[in-house]
């Protein structure tokens, strides 16, 4: 079985902001500030509604029978449409189990809206059993099926009051948690031309999610303690063998236990 852990990073869709609020002539930074201000007035917080986000990075950890790999889809600077198509093409080709942290609450709704915008086809993702009967009782769309595991939702017992952040749970379990930056840093980093840093940050988030997933598989009896130890050792080896500075930093922040 293939397992695909995923995470996205987003920035304000300033083109949409210009159309929504009649902001022609303003810079992206100025438009985004108006969008944040309007959101604060509406909700008391700055986090934009899902359709107002533009995806700039999608990072994944892919575990197949023979390999383990972490990477960001597309080249730095690839179009949003290209990133989204690559994500759904991977589902079409491999039919992996998807794993996320708050993917049902954020990542997938944003992907859905942006896929609509760009006219992307994602037939396998939207399959519910009409063309493939194996999806009737296990598909990507149902909250209580296992083909997509939103670990934040599952571990909270599907209760909003039980939810915790990725950083807090990773830290609880002895994993590095946030390394180098945080979600609130993505937009200013993007304005500074730091897309590579954003992609690196996204990769460390999916690594945290994958490590939590391995512990969850141990919890639910799908891995024995020995199998879990081997999977964790596989992650450490992948990081040690990598020449990427952010992966070395992640490993250095993850003390052996």
C-alpha cells in the first residue's frame, strides 16, 4: 500500500482581493493588508476564508513498499495549476492512502476551490464507488473512512474541543515540530522572494505529520513495536543521507530516544 502525507502552504489571492474590494492600482502587499483587515472586521481574526488562499507549495512524504521520499511538487516558481495537477495526478496513478494534519479542515477545501478555478480534473479523488466499487465504503471524501486520514480530526475524537496543533503534538512526542519558520511567516517570506524557504518549511511539516502517523499506526496495532522502530530508523537514514540543509536541521533537532 502506498501512503502519501501532504501539506500545503498558501498566500493571499491578491487578484481575488482586487476584484472583491475594488483595489486596482494597489500593490500585492497593500491588497493583502486590506484583505486581512476586512477579515478581522468580520471574524476578529486575520486567517482568510478558504477561497481567498493561493497555493504556493505542496510538499509530500511518499512511502511505498520499497522506498521513502520527501519532496515538494514541481519546480520552485511552478504555476499553482501545475502544483495542483501534480498532486491529483499522484492520486490518479498510485491511489495512495492520504495522511494530513487538518487536511479536511483546510488543505483539501483550498485544493478543491483552486482546482475548480484552474479547471483541473481529479476523477480518482472524487470517486465514491460508481466506477470502482472498492471506493464505496472507503473513499477520500468521507470523514469516517480511512483512505484519507486527517490525524488532527481523528486523534481529537472528531471533536473540535479536542484538537491540538501539529507543532504541539510533534513536540509532545519528541519530534522537532516547527523548524525555521511558522505559518504566519509564509506571506512576508514570500514577499521577500523566499519561496524556497517556504517549500523547505512545508517539507518539515509533512515530516512531523509522517512521524505522528507512524506512532498512530503503532497505537492502532497496524505496526508492531519492532516494525515501528524500523520505520523510524528509515526516516532517520533518509534525513542523514540527504544533502539538504533543512533536512539536516530537522534531524539535528530530533534527538535519539
